C-alpha cells in the first residue's frame, strides 16, 4: 500500500472505532460520567470535607486528577478489549485480515480508537469535576502528554487482552482483578506519604502510581514521585506493549488457526 | 501465457492437534475461469481457501495469486482477492452501507471512488433500500448478498465464493447465479465456488476439482467429468402400488416405496427395453425423473468410503437428495 492508501485505511479503522463507541454512548460515555460524579459527591464533598487538605490542597481537588486518570485507563482498556473481541466473536476481524492493510495499521486503528474513548470520557469527567472544584492547570503540555500516553498504553493492553481472550469473561478479568485494584492502590485517593514505609516501597512497583502522579503534577503541581521517571516508564511500557501486540498479531495469535 | 488466477503447489496444513487437513495439494485456476472446488464436509475446501485469503496459516507449500507469491507480497496479492465466506462475518450492528464503505477503506480506496461503486453494487444486488439499516435486520439471503457486495467493492480479479447460496431460497439463488455469471463473463472476474448444491456447480462452473480427505482426487473440466458418468438413476412414479421390486433384466431396480421405483440405467442401455419389461409385468409408469443430478451421483461415488462405492446406496444418497433442488 502506498502512503495515501495507508492513511485512508488507518482513518477508516479509527472512524469505525469511534463510530462504534459513539453509537452505543449510553453504554460507553454515560456510565463513567455518572460513576465519577458519585465519587466527587461522596469522596470529595461528603467525606473529603472531613479529611481536610492533602499536600496543602483540598481533598476534592487532590482526587480529581486520579479520578480522571482512572476513567481514562479503564475506558481505553475496555474499549479496545471489547471492540476487538467483538470483532473476533462476530468474525468481522476477517474483513481486516483478508484486506491488504498491514497489521500495524489494524493495531494503530484499534489503539487510537480506544484512546479516543478514554480521552473523551476523561474530558467529560474533567468537565463534571469543574462543578465541584476549581482546577489550575500547572503544566498543560505535560498533562496532555501524560494522559495521551496513558490512554495509548492501556489501549494496547486491551488489545493484547482481546487477542488472548477466548470468551467474553476473559476480557473482564484483567479490568476487575488487576486494573481496578492497581488504580485504587495507585494513589488516586491518597498520598503514598500516608502509607507505612514498607507499603510505600511495595506501592512503587505499581505502574499506575506513576501515571496518576505525573498527571496530578501536570494539573496541581504536586507529585509523590519524580515525574521524569514516570514519563520514561510510560514510554517504555508503550514500546514494549506495542511490540508484543504487533508480534502476536503477525503470528496470528488468537485469530488464525 | 497468462499467469493462473490461482496456483497452488504442495499445499499442506497440519493443525495443532496433529490433524493433516491438506496433504500437499496442487491446483491451478485459470484467469477468467468459473471453477468449482467440491468435497464433503471436512475434506479441506475451507482450509484451502482460508490459506489463500490469509485466514489460515499453511504448514508448507506455495500459493500464488496472479503470479504473486503470498509468502513474498501477500498485501499485493490480496488486492486481487475478494472473499465471500461461508459464515456471516460482518458486524451485525453496523449499517449496510457502512460495512461496504469500511471494507473499501481497508483497501485504501478513496471515499469519492468507493461511494458510487457501493451504490452500484447495492442496487445490482437489491440492497439499496436497506443501505441505512443495521445488518442484523437483513434476511439470510440479503446478508449473503451484502457479503458479495462487500467482496466486490475493490474490484477483485479473483472472487472466492464459499457456499454463497447456503440457506437461500430457489428464486433468489437463481438470481444470484445470474449475477455471478455476469461478473464472470462481462467483467472477466475469475471465480472459485464451493457449494453443496451440486446443481449450482454443474450449472455455473467450467472446471472442477474434487477434494477428499485433504487430497485432490479429481481436477478436470466439468464436461469431461460428466462424460465419466456411466450410470443414471431414474425415479419412476407408479399407477398402482407394488409390494416388491419387479425383476427387470439388464437393469438394477430398487423399490423406494409402494408407489415408486428407482431404476439404474447404464450408459448405452436402451431405456425402452426396461419399459417393455415393466409393461409385460403389468407395471404402469405415470412419470419419471432423475433421482439426483448427474454431478451429484459422481460426487457421491467418488467421495464415499471404499466399502460404499459398489453403488450409490440409500445411506449415501439420502443427503444428496436433501441438497438437490
């Protein structure tokens, strides 16, 4: 395929993916917004007013970046996982396989589509949060970079999950048993300074801690960990996951007999 | 000499469980041909076509599409290929038009070129009125036509039709035959057809290969194959019921039921002789017809296990009867 054809095929993939999650917006865009509104009301307003400040910032403002990031992570991941697995299940993945589209275009299409949903939901949650608190954007470029990189990373993760999945249950195991606990324990609701020293060290192996803190630094200007290290870690994970997903796709893992 | 539309050499497929689905088959399909690939279920047809269109990984062998080796440049080879699979493989929730335009996009086709082509295909295949509806709302026959339109959107030179008329009513099946004939004759599209309706293969295809247990057991012209048929079986409807099959010298007669006989006639035998013998025995025949089409009889005899080849027994002919229209 020449460059123009590659761009057309990539655009087609992205449009198809975006059209899918927009078509089913009551399932994809509304629920995370409602869930996050509940978090803002319960943890931010009701409980947060008794917690007081964290690192000199109101508890409501402190949890907003983490909650936005939580929405981005879960929605990017689950969008690609469910979309690609549905394609496998309905066999419409064959439409792509019989076409001359290179595998990297297929992967990029799903990943960009998943990131689009993650970022879309993140934007909705950000707008909702403005009804509860005021946000100063300390480092706009860094904020954007971290959230986009995180969305891309978890979209790739969702793709790998869907490639390996054999039934619908398999695409909900990772979000429920891995992503959610790691996100909750990744400093969304608290500073790791509050943890005993041992648990602080354990927490440092949680990759989501780095993303949440880098994002929080971009918005609030505070972080529990060095932001440069977080950026390098996210970038490295993206490269490793991308190569793994592409290798699996080239081998036909989960899609070719 | 023009490269074949499809050339297969020594194609082997061994699945992970050790099952050898293809045992080194060779096959050529000429450009412009309408080619039937037939075989019983599990014979290796879908595996062969799956390898050609990249849905199945081959174990060994070479596949060339219009001279392009799929191991060297599969992407280029895929431009020439359109695939209508056996099972529905589109998103049931997408709109009909979107499914076809998305497929065009996968081939890098600009929208201004894809839109009019899509409109023409949908109109030709009687789906234009359904273009804005979700694919799941279509009838079975419409879904099959949608897959044909999708496969043709990028103007492939080789179209693979894997049981395209399965579950389609007779009227619609015949209109689809007309359409396939048209794209083969007028547009020069080479077509490979697999089907369980052997009448379909006999009516449409010029050349034929029969695959059984992973091996090509016959690869010849349709006309050549049919001349090999040395026995035809006719069903005779009787005026009065019979308790047993009458003895007709020189013919094999089987009692189907009280009002019907099956008469096997070898090539070159005088059919009048059979009727004279029946008349002498007081058997009156009201009407007669072929038990199955000619290709079906050959197919069954070729693909039956060795111990069943002595004749087309009732067990092997039953499914053939069901599939004959």
